[in-house]
C-alpha cells in the first residue's frame, strides 16, 4: 500500500487529497487503506519478532531526508507534499465483500493489526463497479454482485457518466478540497481492440450510443478521470493508456473555451484542472523477471508448477 502513496501526494499541504481505487476490495486496496488507518491512529501490533508501530517507511513523500545527501525522503525537502494521514480513500469494486473482511481473507497483514482496523473498514462504502464480463476471467463472474446496472449500464456513454457522477458525489461527501487520483487496481483485462488517433476520436466513440467498439472499463475510468480533472494511475498491464488518452489528460486540450462543435463540448461541464496519467503495471519489473525466469527454466527441461513472489 505504501508504494501507491509515493505516486500521489504531490499536493498542497492543509487540504484533503483524494484517492479512489478501482478494485478497492483487492489486496492492494485493503492493505493501502489499513496502512493509512494504522498511521493515522498511530497503531502498534504484535508480530512474531515483537511489537511494531505504524510508520511510513518506504513511502518516499512521507519520510524525511536522511544522510549527507538527503537519501530518498522528500518530506520537508519540497513544499506542497500533503500528509497521507489526512487523505480520503474510497473506490469501486464489483464484489460486495466488506473491506475489513477482504483484508482478513487476503492474509497479508498481521492478525493483530487486522483486528484493530477491521471494524472501521467494514463500515466503509464500496461504490458499484462498471464492468464488462468479456474483459475478465470467467472465474470472477460469479462474485460480481456489486455492479452498475439499469440505465447507467445501457451504453458506453452512460457508464462513463456514472463514473463521473460517482467521483463528484464522493468528492463532496468526503470534503475533498485537494487533488484526486484514481488508481486502476482491479484485475488485469484482456487487451482492448479499440484504437484511436486522437482525444476527439476517443470521446466521439464513447459518446456514440450506437458504437460497438471494444472499449474496456479501464478506458472508461481513465477518460472519466480526465474529464473530472483527476489523475489516473494504471496498475494493470492492459492497454488502457494510449496517445489518444494522453492527449485527453493534456490541460491544453481540456480548455474551458472548447468549440461547441468539438467532441469535448459534448461532455460539458468538464474540468480544466491539471492531471496526469501513467503506469503499465504495479509489478512490471517483477512480473517480467518471472516470465524470463520461467522461459529459462523450461529451456533447461524443467517445468516449475508454480512461480510466486
């Protein structure tokens, strides 16, 4: 969870930054949330070697510089780094499992810490997720019980507008007055076959209710983020980000005086606030190494049944 914060908290001090996680009920989402609660409340818990206390070690924006040259810590070195303790965290998930239960089920954190944060996490809302069953494995279809349905799921444009509305309502409910970053931490999708050369083409395809292009949920979450002035971090290895999507995030494209004939004007009101998009996989290097290692072992005539880390 800490590594996610290192990407996000370049914001003004004294305000509430927002973090919205797509797939918040997964391991990344629940451990991120538990870690923030532990640091906010200055919790300590028992482990095998002994008792430990919460800290932000490993989160570059939250630790002070160290050593002669400052090390890797940035807190206090630059102005404008917000406190992660004060960030508002929420998100979507197609599963209805309570977040505290999901934290317990994943068996990542120490039981004593889970015990202390579980009740608060169980009481947190999970927004229904926009999904397309053709983009994820069949094994997840049975548990997809918390999904957007009805009119909001009737077209690509309706799904995009539902995400935009979720962002605005969550921002107001949580009194977020700083920057919001949306993180894709849901299951990796199959590649989308839709290709667009410009932001206009992308928006026109989303707006056209008769369009049957292969537009993935992650593309909709990214586009909705841009239109609401939120940054987007792609934690999956699917092809969410493209030249067209990057153009949509350019502040020069989302100017308030867009011509009434432009594709952007069809989505007014939209935000012209600065925002960024980045990411191809939280564990890209690790995953690529495992792939290379498996091929090497197979070349030696070995067949490892499991490669895990």
